[in-house]
C-alpha cells in the first residue's frame, strides 16, 4: 500500500471513533442490544464525551462513538449478529446535484478499491424522502463512482477486492453510507451439509435462542452452565452446535472467517486482528479450563442427519474445550421413554428443540403437527417433573409454528415456569416457548 494512503487511513479511520450498525434477526432486537452492550463493556468510558451510545433502528443495533479497534470484538464474538456495518459518511443531501457532489468528493480509496463499481453490492433505503427513487440512487452511485475509477490507471486497482457491500440510507435530507465489514453471509459459521427434507436454522437465529435461554437460566435458576445439552429433532445439529460455540466461546476458532469482508478492505489492521485472535484463544482456553465438561446429545429419526451432527463435533472438537462427549442417536423424539437424554446422569440440563411441522413431517407422523407437539410436550413435562423431584435444574426452548402448538405447550407444561417470545422464521411468526422447572421463579 502507498505510504501516503496508509497514513491517511490511520488518521481518518483508525484514529477516529465510529458508528457501527449490527443487524440481528427479526424479533431479537432487544437481545442484540444487550449482547452488544456486554461485548463492548471494555470500551465504555467515564468521560461523557467518549461514552458509547446504543439505539435500535428496526432490527439494527446502532452503536455510536466506538473506537475502531472494537471491530475485532464484534466480528469474533458477535454470534447473534447477521451483519456488521461501519458508517463511512453522514452528510446533508438536498438533491441529485448534492448527491453527485458528495460521491465525487468522497475519499473512496480509503475504504474500497475496485476497477468496476458495477461489482459493488448496493442497497438503498430511502425514508420519508420525495427527492429520490431508490433505483435512481443506485444508478447515480454507479455513474459517479465509475467516473472516478475511469480516471485511474488499471494498475492502481489491480488485485483489489471485489467484496464491497454498501448501504445508502437517506432519511429526509440526511444521507448515511455504511460498508459491511462482515459480509452479508456473516451468520454462516462454515459450510453446512443440507438435505432436501431438512430445515436447518440460520446460525444467527440459533445463537439468539441459545443466548436467550442462557439469560433465563441465569435469572430464574441461577444456572450459568448445564452439565448436559439435549437437542431432540436435532436435524443437522444447528442448535446443538451453537450451544457448544456459546458455552466454549470458540466461534472465532471454528468459523471460517476467510469470507469476512474486513480482511479484504484497505483499512484492515492485520496485526491488530491477529493479536486479538491470539488473545481470545488464550483467554478462552484459560476460562474453559476452570469449568466442568459438558455432554451433548441429539436425537433424530434420520441417521444421515445424526451423522452430520456428530461429524461437526469431530471436526470442531479440538477447539471446544468444554466438550465431554457428543452423540446423535437415531430415535423418535416423541416416542422415546428415556428418563434422561444421556447415559450419564445429568445434574442440570438445557433443552433445544425445533420439531418438524408442515412439509417437514415424515409420512410416519400420525395426526399432523399438533399431535406431534402434544406427544413431545408430554415427554418434556415428564422430564421436567423428574428433574424437579430430584431438585435438579432444567430449562428448555421449543419452537412453535402456530398458536395451537404454543397452547399445547402451555397446557402440558403447566407445572413449570413458561415464557413465550415471537420472532420471524421463513416468513412465519414463530413462538419461542421457554420452560423452566422452577415454578416459583416466575
């Protein structure tokens, strides 16, 4: 990189405080806010001028006044985030001429280098503005930026990354431009094998469910870490895997971060990035050495899905320092009469379940979705009572695709504390039904 350009990046980007926006799955905005505050607590300052400011913009958590190096904390530990964006520009924009002027004068070379702006992924959100059509804004952006690139020799942008994802937000007469530092597929932890009849959750949604159950477990049961994790209807194991990543704090080791956008951008701080990763490895290893190991068990009717679930643990096992064992057994999660979900006797248990419904039900299912949920909740109620009789803590979450299935859960789990929250999954209003075997905790 040119010495002068590097100096300008350090001055205008690295040395400045910035505004970040972290996208979270729909329905988990408040959870994303709490997660962001927890992750960034070390960057808080008693100085009011440098204090962090958090706010919600729909499903986006906006964090203002954040030091640039906090980008590593968000990328490595922001499991519940779908996308992480850094604001490049905030300016008054009163018309097309002003927009073209802002684009022409903006120092694009500090943020992204490309031969062809047509390769950029551009999203536009025009709010309460009568000046622009969103398609027109895209056209203006490409025209103006292409002019700048046309003025440069091809050598100036040779080898530059094409991973540039921009968001233009126009609210009344204020224009904000964000660049994605994570990449829009940030929620992917790596390549996952899928099957035609399987319906794996997005990893960010699964991470939100795990974090929320953890919050309730700590608040209601004073339980921070269970001895066992149980995942009925495990499928490809997304919920079980996200629980393992959360409890071990090892997502930054297991995930394939080569697809992140940040390392491909001109303002990437490679030494700081590598140093942060090394420190995280040391920190997690030390912390996990102080905890008891955790047993993981999944159940599914399809042996192929069980094999995929176990295979993930085999590949990630060297990084999961809290892992005692991981098994996925082929059996019916509705019909099983197992008193406990593992051979060893759990002293505490977290349960994650995403039962099949609609087209995901097998031909062997009798009575459809509601009958399946009835049988499964009856099993969960028995399991909860067994733990309560032994004064052992148990908590779980079951995804219910309809009000009818949720009501079945309320009725069958009446001896437990229950709590319901809504989120969007595949266009459906899904209910996350949480239950704990401590009725007094409610």
